[in-house]
């Protein structure tokens, strides 16, 4: 892929993340995401390619423009959404918006989960998790076989998945609601996205809840319940609890995958994680 050379004097630094810096172009039209020096170019290109595919499918997301470099670092340029706010930021500033935005988010997620994906260009969610689990060296052969058997016994589908579904990954400019952070977009059963949201809203501490969502754990649990009622079309909390139990195999596989990714796959397994595998 071709990287176009840019001059950083044409941009204003606006934010700093774990792997990249973000800039706004001085003409107010583009957002630059410039990855740290030494960051894997393949990952930059894969993320940009997925963003382009999602945009070309007609899904509401900021338009990707080009791959760029300042001569040392590599990055991507996207449409700059003016006056944007994430749904989580709105809720943190206007608590009365919790219910309407949680329910709107559920409708948008359900709409996303009914759209057919471009399976030639997007990854199968199960293959994504398989690759990560295969890379965890500290799993025994029996543990790996058990996790992969459970993985492939779960339903498959060819409809869209966000890959990192939570209410902080949708923004609005007042006229449009746009999906962001779509680098892990793929296809598969909606339960993968739903289990991600369920786990992130019900099993998170105060510090992470504030850092990631600008919300409290209690507010996130309320958000999940409102989301679930709207998404599944029921106000019966017993029915929702049954649905939550059905999401656990997906959530457990995600936890195992994430643990391997964070530790590099070589750290000795904890007793808790081993017990988790036994319950799959």
C-alpha cells in the first residue's frame, strides 16, 4: 500500500492514546491518526483496509481518506467530524439521556447485526479468535482443544459485527450517528458483540469505567439493562437474565483471547483462568 508524505505543520495535536497520537488538520477537514514509531505497518494497513471496507458497504462511519507518513511514523487520515460527542460523553454530562441513548444504541446495534457483511474482505469472528487462542503457548493441548471445540460449536453467521461493541464507540454530530473504532469489524453471530457489551458493562471496576466510558459501574449496569430490553424486545428481567447466561460461553472465550493478547501468550495460566476453561 502507498503512504503519502505529510507535513505535521499542517496539523494540530489534539490527543494521545496508547499506540498513536491524533491530530486535526488546520483546514478543519481531516483527522490524522499517527501511530508510534516502530508500530507494525501491517496492523496500520489492516485497520485502514477494514475501515475502507466498512465505509464502502454504506455503514455510517467517518470516511477513510489515505495512508500517510511523516517520514518516521505511519498513520491514517479520516473525515473530521465537527462538534462530535460520543454517546457516553453525552450521558456523563446529561444523565437524563441514559435511557433514550441506551435504547437508541440498541436499535442501531440490532440494525447493524442484520446487515450482510462483505465476507470476501472482512474476517470471520471465529477465525479471529482461533488465531489468538492458537498463539497462547501456555495453554495445554487439552485446554486448547476444549476451547476451540466450544468455539466451533457456537453458531455462525455472515452478518456484520462491530468487534468492539460498546456505547463509547458511536458518536453524533447532532445530525448523524456514526460508528467509530471499526478496526476489529467482522462477521459472525451477534452474540459475539452482545457478550462484549454485557461483560464490559457488568464486570468492570470504577477506575476503568471512568477511564473508558466516563461513567460509573452502576450507570453501566443500568445502561446494559436498558439496552437489553430494547434489543431483545422484552421488559421481563428474568428473560434478560436467561439471555445473559446464554452469552457466557462467548464472553469466556473473549476473556481467554484477551488474556493471551495482553500477556503475549507465554505467561503461566492463573488458577482462575484454568477454572474458566473447565466451565466452557
